[in-house]
C-alpha cells in the first residue's frame, strides 16, 4: 500500500459501525418520504378524485404509468451509470429539491391529461437522485456482515411509508381536495428528506467523477456486500449478453405485470365493491404493513438461502391473495388479503435490488439494477393501463385479477430458472452452504 493510500484509508470508517447505522437511518427517512413511498403507495387513491374532478377515465389516468414505461429505457440505464460513477450525496440532495417541486406542480393540473402525463414523465427524472436505487448503492458502501439486514431495513422504511401515507392522503383528499394532498406531499418531501440528507447521509468513501469507488490498495474500504469474486458483466452491452441478466429480467417483468395490475387499482376496486374511501385507505395501509414484514424477512433471508428459492417463495403470497380477492367472500376478506398481497411487493423494486446484489458486483450494481428496472417497468407500466381498460370495457376487475395471478405464476416459474449463485462465485456458495 502506498503512503497516500494508507493515509486515506485511516479516514475511512470501518463497515458495520455506528457511522454505518447513522447513514442507514438517514437513508431510511429518505425512503420513507421518497417518491416511491409517497406517490407509489397512494396513486390508487387519486384515481376517483381525478376522474371526478378533471373528467378523465381510469384508463387514461393509468396510462400515465404506461407512458412512463416508454421512457424507462432512456432514463434508468443513465441513472445507473451516474450512480456508479458520481458522488451520491449531491445527487440525493438535488433529487430531494427537484422531486418536491414536481409534487407541488401536480396541484396545478387542469383539464389537460397531457399536462398530467408530462408531470409524470418529469417525476421519473426528478425522483432518480433520491431513489431507492441510489439509497441502496449508498448503504452497500457502509455494510459488510449486516448487508442483507441493512437493505431489508431500508426497504422496510419504504413499506412503513406505504402504511402511513394512504391514511393521511385520503384524509386530506376528503377534507381539502386532491390538489392540497399533492402540496402536503411536496412539503413532507422537502422537509423530511432534506433534513435527513443534510444531517445523516454520507458516503463511506468520497468520490469524484475521476476517482474509483474505493481507495486504491485499501482492502478495508472495499465492502464485500457483493463478493469481489462475483464476476459478471461489466458494461451495458455485456448485460445484454448475460444469461442470468435475462432470466432475472423475465422474473422482474412477470412480477411487475402481476403486481402492478392490482396495486394501482386496489383502492378503486374495493370502493367498487362497497368500501368507503377510509376503508380503501386502510386496505392500502395493510398492503404496506405486509410489505414491511416481507422486506425485513427478505433482507434476512437473502444471505441465507439460494436467491431463486427466495424469489419463488415470495411469489406465492401475492398470487394466493389475488385469487382470494377474485373469489370474493366479502369486503373484509378482500381487505384482509391486502396484507398478504403486500408481503412480497410492499417495497418498490426491493426484491429486484436484493437479487441484483446476489448476481452482480458492487462496482456495477447501479447499472445492473437500473437495467433490470427497464424490464420491471415494461411490466409495471403496461399492467395498470390494461387493468384500467378491462374495467372500462367490462365494468369490473375480475378478468384483470385472473391475468395478474397468471403473471405471478409466470414469475415463479422464471425464478425457478435462476441459478443459486453466479458460476465462479465461490464465496457465496460457501456462505450459503454454511447457512449464512
């Protein structure tokens, strides 16, 4: 080790220390009040108010997600490249400001659905800086032995948002209107995320665009959250030639096809079946509670069992919940099934990120996860629009529920096709063989 590298290494905190947990706390607050938690968990609550207030159909409103899908291949890979190459803290701070301004802009929507579409596309860009992908990359630099647990906690914080945000959002919509709900989202994003990013968020190793992520020659600065022995592709083009990448992409696409068709219409579905807006909001919170438990459990299991087996297991719960909702049995049975539905899907993209961590190196984590998000967006963006069209044509969501359950079954089959670990990754094989 050269003298300058040795001097720099002394300034790098060790992994799994109090400094690590402080950073995780800040990242958790950002996940709790980020776009995925604030808007992803409450989108369904805006379906009826926007339909009634602006005259748009449910299919038109849900099409905003499909339109976003068309831009994901442009935005996601670029986001992953930036996350891998540039300092994270400035990206997160700027992302907080931009996403907060974007939320406020939603309150000025008029009768033009294209203005709404434009704001949704802009949100893809403004939310990238402080996204779960950026936060997961940040957390990976701070943990070693507790990496799975740390990521599980991070995603669980997003699920906590999915518990609490539907309740207050519905209350604001009911008493003040949907425009005011977007303004409250803007204020919460700016205040809570801004304070957390300023006071708690730090990178373990400071980076500039011209320096690598780790201090040269300093092994203590390398977090083996993803084993250095994980080879895998190292470029965007190489991802497209990698069989594991394609198998994982197939799982993510079917996963998003199934879950997306249900989540974004769930509140409206329950209200069609006689639920009050408050009951629908409570059901959405139960989805978040299931996601909280599921993310913590997945974070603990990801280092203790083969990734393919974990992915298959987590598809069983939402598929069963979807069939229960389709079969009927009363409003409260459907509401109870909401908690089961959230077990695998409460944290947006969390399972995809956990699996990417297993198969790809830490240096390419941002690009690997971002390119997988393209596959996920292909399913998640199309399915809410299809479900909305099914409702507009048939007057109910029954066919959409059956389609969603079939897609979840397809995701389970795709997951079974994944290998236990990347060939040549001896450390992962030994760790799993020892039970974690």
